[in-house]
């Protein structure tokens, strides 16, 4: 075999492999998955609380399969729905998002926005998902109708936690709530929500779209039992690893080891440690519509079952 023939075969094999990986990544980005996670965070003797965590829908009007899957989640009848932002990816997506949430809007709900609720998506280099956050923010595209989205969600009775605190009773559970606007765009106003969480509540819950450490540190120090966030897409492009898969980037300053799932914050804290909290990061249901790929990181929603038992309270 001559050198030229060998080179052509090598190039051909590389091209075939690249095509196969791309095809798989496109397929996986549409394999919507419901995850189930138990969190022992409620006071002793309380009934479990079922919380549906949604994030990063990145919805466009043409994504019929995603809309159908999301609509079917209403059958879960969660006690509370938590939406941590990036619902939009198209200027005509608000009615589609509200329709897809369907029966979930009849349940108690809380929400904050993410950067992609504010600005139209643009073309992105797919390699950016395996590189550290470069500090560049995409704010030069036209604005999306986020005010219309807010009005639709609050009109259904959901609580807007954008840089504010609130209180909500769900069944027998009294929740002290706090949330910030998107930290990725530095829209978070920590001063507006700072201070000890309400100690009279049964559960103290905080929200942020992007899990930046400054926000997690503040909520944990203020005594919140759990913080829910999204934004990372779970790393979006992960490499298979024994027992799981490995993320290489989070698009924020959270370390990749906590790019998705349930963890403690700080990372080395244990339940009961003062100044610590549970952290749940959703890998989300969508992607930038121009790069609808995922590898070893299926799109997800999570049904969190909050149980009595070990607590993060001091």
C-alpha cells in the first residue's frame, strides 16, 4: 500500500467517525429524560414534597417533540414546579412555552430568567462547550420578549423570584424563597436578597439560573437548605467514564465535577455543616438551536422528592 492510499484511507476513516459522532450527538439531543432524585432536607415528621425542576428549554416553535414531552410532565402532578430559566430561543417562543407547560401552570411554581430569555441565540462554535468560560457575553443580538414570558408565568400564579425574596405555602410545607436574576450576565443583585433566610419556614429554597460561586456562597451562608440552578447543560459534551461521564466545562466558575446533579455546597461540606446547602444543577432540556448536540448528557428534567431526615441546617 502506497503512502497516498494509506493517507486517503486514514482521512476517510476520520471523516466517517466524525459523521457518526455528529449523528449520534444530534440524536441524543432529542432523547428527553426524566430523572428522579431524593433529597433529605425537610424537618422530621413532614410529608414528602415533590418538586419538578425544569431548566434551559431553549424552545423554538418548531420543536414539536420537545413540546409534546414537556406537556406530558403535567401527569406527574408535582407539588411545586421550579423553572431556572433559559426558556426561550426564538422571538415567537413565548406562546409555545406557555402551551407546552400546560397543566404544570396549574401547579404552584417559581421561576427566574437566564441570559437566553433576554437575547436571541446566535451561531456558536461547538468546541466552546468543552472550553472554559472565556468571559464573553452574547448581548449584541435582538432582545427576546422576556416580559411577555414573565407576564404569562405570573398570570398563571407562578412566583417571580428575580432578585427578590418571597414566602409560599405548598400543602403543609411553608417555603422561604429567594432568587436572583442571571449571574452569567451579572444581573444578579445579591444585596437585594441578602440576609438570614426565614428560620420560621419549613424549607428554605433559593434559585439562580447560572450557578456562579458568589451566588452559591451567599445563599449557603444565609442559611438556605437548597439551591436550584441550570445553565451548564451538564457540560453538554461529556466523555464517557466508568460509572458516569465527565464534563469538561460549565460555562461559569462552577467546577465541572458538579456540572449536573445533586451535590453539596461548598463541595466538601456535609449535611448539617453550618453555612452549607444542597445544590441541584439541571442539565436542562435544550441547547442553542444552532448547535443541537449532546454527547453522554441527555436532555433532562428532574423530579426531586424532598424527604424528612438529614438537613443542611446548623
